[in-house]
């Protein structure tokens, strides 16, 4: 089965700077990778999906990269704002015939004014 | 509806009791997923429906857990003989197709006392 590593320690970033979050996975390379945002007491919210043949994807202030050689995805938030503070989850297809996603534990991002 | 609706939002039950958790997905979404999330962890896959059928139930922890989706829309997750270890947030998600981003509900927080 797939294993995902995300930085479990909270990431503190000053407002206006770029926040970079890391997602590393083991085992096979997935066909795609997804990023979600989760606020306390709420379900995750889908942000971006990047496919294995895409090196980079952007959406407004968000940018995701996907390096299948390093088995790593980077998630960037540019011009960060306090409202970006949340937990960010990386998710990959579970593989092995299973249809669900395997989620990482998430990284708690804190943007300080 | 506009989003995925889960009821109840909170459920406290005694050990050994039976509980049902309901999920009303986005209209037209054929794929429906149940996940379980414990504090500080990412969502853990339980079961996936494509239409009315359970296409993948490999994540159900044991035979006390069962889910149905009789008409291809609303789904119910059923837990028999609840144990304290079942306490978690149960999340439901739907998507228009496999491989697309999920829309999650806000979850049902189950507490077994």
C-alpha cells in the first residue's frame, strides 16, 4: 500500500511570504496526486489535482509540482495571508486494486500577520 | 443539494450500541466514499460506492461495519456493537467520477462512551 509523509510539525510563515509544503510518498508512482485544505471541525476541501505527466499546476496563488523521480510533490502558497492558515493534506490513489485515496497526516500551516 | 450533507453532526452512544450515520451526496455524483479521521491523522479510507454497489470495501475494519446506498444517492454507514475505539469523525465524500477531486461533508463526530 502507499505511504505518505508530510511534515508533521506546524509550519510558521510570515504574512506575504511563500509557504512551501512537502509531500513524499513511497512505493509505486501514482497516476495523480491531490491536495486538500482542512479547517478545524470541517471536512477537507479539494484544492488541486496534478497528473503524473504534469510537472506543475497553478491555481491563483497556489502552485503544485510533481516529481515522480523524487517521489515528491511540493505545494506552494504565494503572498500568504492569515486566512491561509489551515491543515493541508496530500492524497494519492491507494493502489493495489483499491479505489480510495490514501491521505497524509497533513501539515498545519500558520500564517502570522 | 449544494454540498455533501452528513447527519447527525455529533453522536454520543454507549459501548455496545448500534449507530447509523447518514450521507447525502451532491446530486448526480455517482462515486461516494466513507472515511474515518482520528485526531491528528489524515482521513482513512473505509468504503467506496459506484452507484448502488460497494465497489471497494477493503477499508472496513471488521464485520461490525457495514454501509449501503440502495438508490445510488443517500448512503448510510452502520456500526454494530460499538466500541470506544470506534470514536472518530466519520467523513463522507462524493465525486462525479473516480479520480476527480472529492467534495467532503463536515463529518459526524462519533463518541462511544
